[in-house]
C-alpha cells in the first residue's frame, strides 16, 4: 500500500468510465485488478488484441463482474476505437498496449513501430475527437489520457551518473525504446497543441504476477524449475531499478486522480540491482523454497551468453517529483517483491506452462540457442 495522496482519494475520486488498453498483458492486468477492487462503481473496459503477450486468464476472476467488459481488438483500428469511446462514454484512458520486449524489437522492429507509434497515434486521435465533441457537455476537467511509458527512452547511465529525472534528454537505444519515445512525444504534443489532458509516466523495470516468461525474472524462475540454463547477457553487470507491479499500479492511480495534465512523472522502485546479483538472489530464494529442484544449487545453471546488441548499461529513476507533488513512494523492497513473485510462479504452473508454446520455443531458439549464446541469425542482424 502506498501513502495517502495529498488530496485524499475519496475526495478526488468520482465514478469514472475508464478504457484500459493492453489490459490482458502483465502490467495492464495487474492495473485492471487494482482498479476494479479499488473503484467498484467505475466502468472498466479493456481493449486488447491478445497478441502472444495478452492472456485472458489474467482477467478470469473479473469476467462476471458487471462493471467489467473485455473487447478483443487492435488499437490501430481507428473505427473500433472511436466507436468504443463513444458507446461506453469513456472519460479516462489508461494506455498500456504495446510491444514491450527489447529482444523482440531487435528481431522484428516493424511491429513495434506499428503498435507503439501508429497505435498510440490512432488512440490519441480518436480520444481527441471524442473529447472535443463531449467536452461542451460534461466539462474539460473530467477527461484524462494516461500514456504509460518507460525509463528506456532516456538511454543508458554510467555508474556515477545521476538518476533519470523528468528533464533528462531522450536518447533511446533500441527499436523498442525509440518507438516508445515517439509515442511519448505524440502524447506530449496533443497536450501542447490541442490542450488535450494527457499525462505521461516513465517507469523502471516492473516485476510480479502475470509477467510473461520472456522477461528476466520469470525466465529465471521458470528455467530453474525446469532445470534449464540461466542465460545472463554479457558480464551481468548491467543495472536495473526494480519496481514491484503493485507499487506501479498505485502510482498510476495517483497520477490519474491527482496528476497535472501535460506533466510527466517518473516512477521507480528505489531498487537498483546488478543483473547477476538479482539472478543469484533468485537462485538463493528458489533453493530455499523450490520443491526438489532439478539442479541444486540453482546457481550452477547460470550461463553467461553473448550480450544483447545495444544493451543499456544502467537505468535509475529519480522519483522525487511524484513523491513531492502526489505523495507517492514505492513500498516494496526487491527482496520482499521477489519472494512474493517466486511464490506466485511456484503456485501458478498452470498459468505459465501453456505459455511455453511452439511459437515461444521458436522465439527462444532464435535468441538463445547457439552454443555461444545468441543464434547466428540474431547476431547477423546487428
Ligand atoms: P505486455 O507485453 O505484458 O502486454 C502488452 C499487452 O498489449 C498485451 O496484452 C498485448 O496483447 C497488448 N497489445 C499489443 N499490441 C496491441 C495492439 N496493437 N492493440 C491492442 N493491444 C495490443 O507489456 P507490459 O510489460 O505489461 O507493459 C505495458 C506497458 O508498460 C507498455 O506500454 C510498456 O512499454 C510499458 N512499460 C513496461 C515496463 C515493464 O517493465 N514491463 C516498464 C516500463 C514501461
Ligand atoms: O526499464 C523498463 C523496461 O523494462 C520496459 O520498458 C520493458 O518493456 C521491459 O521489458 C523491461 O526491459 P528490459 O530489457 O530491461 O527487461 P528484460 O527483462 O528483458 O531484461 C532485464 C535485464 O536482464 C536486461 O539488462 C537484460 C538482462 N537479461 C534479460 C534476459 C531476458 C539477461 O541477462 N538475460 C535474459 O535472458
């Protein structure tokens, strides 16, 4: 739980009609659960294309709740989005839908441009028409468009550099972060050009339940349970600032209710850790908790593999603005969050096992299969 906001939630909240894009993905689904629990009188509509990363099982518990509706569809479909905004009289958008995995953006950048740039543009444009036609009736103050983005737009830090703040210049290094940077600029432009009430958040690495197996933490947990190698890129000294997904959801809630339109808020976990230290910690907790692990101690599975092309060395977030202005601070340490997450993966094999599909195995082969780490195809594309 986070601290109470400066203006308390009860006084600032009124019933909303919120569209959550990408709500069947990792952070999106955690956010949908957060919102439905916290605001049972709100209308919650999820729009999600159900790509490889989208999973209706993440939302199964909500399917029969009258406040909740799921729509399968693409954010690039302008007619669908426009109709949905009008039909559901949406006043708030929380935009999570994206291609989110850096390694996939190196293999296939086109889909990142399509969803992250064109999709965000389509959504902004549809919301602008909706907002402009509705605004005379219900008042400018009612609308919000939250664009959820990443710290990767700021590029890479050296060990001694100060953490990213909201005024750090953009310097994206991967097709993923470049596409997110493009979408951030569009969201910003819609505020400055049209006065549309957009808000942007840039957050660090999330982790927690419903995290797709391709990402570092679930990949390590699952590979330990399967007795497979734990591939650590490069020298393992890259640093990420780990943010528990529940903390992220409470920050986004605060930004929607109390953030200033046109502003950007950085959200971080205050948990900078080197990858190799994190992987060792996962191994240690797994050794304590894991039932009959195939390889023990799990650390024996650690394998250094060829580095990710353009691999950013360090991310760190200065989250003092959101703390000062909106009263939000992360509550979960990496040790606490990791233990909780590992328990979740231990108890939810039925959730992750079906995700290791043939498609996923093909992807995995491309990234990890070659004896020296990354496959030739991957290396050639550098
Ligand atoms: P995810 O990959 O788990 O989920 C993305 C969701 O978007 C999926 O449900 C997918 O089906 C859906 N989607 C993809 N393309 C779509 C399209 N064209 N139309 C409709 N739906 C589509 O991603 P995530 O990790 O939950 O990330 C959510 C958002 O947060 C993204 O915008 C990401 O850039 C941002 N973000 C993520 C992290 C992180 O650590 N995971 C950190 C910072 C920012
Ligand atoms: O910083 C926010 C970003 O965090 C989000 O915008 C992205 O959507 C999200 O995927 C995440 O990006 P990263 O590239 O940092 O996350 P990933 O889990 O892929 O990798 C975390 C670190 O671990 C990174 O330094 C690369 C390294 N890594 C990753 C994998 C998958 C390995 O060493 N081995 C691996 O097999």
